[in-house]
């Protein structure tokens, strides 16, 4: 059961309206790294989580993300407030209104015209929110890593938004939201490492012949070695011949077919075979004008055959 408290988790104070900035803030409202995506990701994970501790944590953080959605939504609406009034009441000349809501050079005019200066579930480019942003796979050691990455991406977006405004109240609110992303990362990482073993994700350990092999497949200037591909824990393979047929079974693709399927496949192969001799005239050649590379050949093809 949910109950809404009308007091925000963090106070929103906007010094002046700024529709361009409001539009950019939508990235954290209806964007892939935004608060709604985070809330839905953690809420759906909590529903299927069997561990009571992780279940409680996921419900807590999912609910907090909804409160962050409310904070961001209020910032968007407050930043849009003045432009919303001017556009709704038509108190300025058309050109002046347009200049005032597009001063930041982004799509803020769409937010004003289509959504009345509200907080629509779209990103800053106007793309509607999508459940495709939710990448839950139902394995805690994989989902927790994804959650850590999601919180990290959201933190970076908040940093960039903070750098776009000089409004002290907006900066403070965004700084709070950014800091909570750090706190959530810590919780998710603690929960991940409370699972032992937690790597590799899932139950299967992987084939030991290939689990610690690094294939150097991008060769040329700029090659670098580091802990990701060197040391006693890695087998570094740079020889092109050793990068092929690594299982020693030939490296071919084959399939075993029954007699009936084999006959049908052979029939199809004969029907669709390309002739390896001759030089068929193509539509591209027929469409060439004077000076085309095969103009003489095309002209000769149009000559009537010699009479017998």
C-alpha cells in the first residue's frame, strides 16, 4: 500500500524560471537514467526477490526513487512556471514568446506547447518513457551489478545538470539527489558482496579452458597491457592462428539433417544456385548513359542478333 505525503523529501527553491533548463531536467524524470526508471527497476526486482533483506532494501530504495521523481518533477514545473503563464495568456508578441522559451537552444518549446509547461514522462529530447529501460533479469548477482551501474550513470547526469545552472536552490536539490545515488550504490554493492560466491553471476562456473583467456583481436598502434589482460591470472593470446578453432574441432559450422530435410535443402540449393560462368546483363548497366563504363557493352547487347 502506498500513501503520499505532500511534503517533499528535499525542499525545492527555484530563483527564476528557465524553460530551457527545465527541458534538460526531464532527462532525470522520463529518461533512461531517470528516477522513474530506477523506481520501476527496483520495485519489480523487490517483488520477485526471495531474500528478505534484499527485498526490504529494494522496496525502500524503489520508494525513495519515487520521492526523487517528485522532487525533479517539481523542479521542472517551477522552472517552466513563468513561460507557461506567458504562453497561456499570450501577453507577448509571438516572436518574443518563442525566443523566451527557446533561449537555451533545445526542445523546450515542445514541452510548453505539447505539455503546457508540465512534467511529461519524456526525456530531454521528447522521447517517451519506455519500460525497455528496465533491464532486470531475475538473478541477484547480475541485477545488483546493473543497479550499481544505473546509479553511477544517474550520478553523472546529475553532475552535468548541476554544471548547467547557477540557481543556488536548484543546485542544492540536485546535489542532494546526486548524493543519494552514491548512497544507493553503496547499499547495492554491500548487498552484492554479501552474496558469496557472487562471481560469475548465476550458477554455472564457465569452461575453465576459456574463462581466463584474453584474445588480442584489435592489433596495431595503441595496443596496451594492464591488469585486464596481463599477469599470472591471464593467458594472453595474440597469435591469429591460436585465436581460431580454439576448441580443436575444426572451427566449421555443421548441422545434421534427416534424409527428408537433406533432400529439400539440396533441392533449394540447386534452385537458387548462381551461375559461375557468363556475364549477365544487369539493370544497372542498362540504365547507364553515354560515357558509362559499360556503354559499349550495353549498346552491343541492344544490337539485333545476326541473321542465320
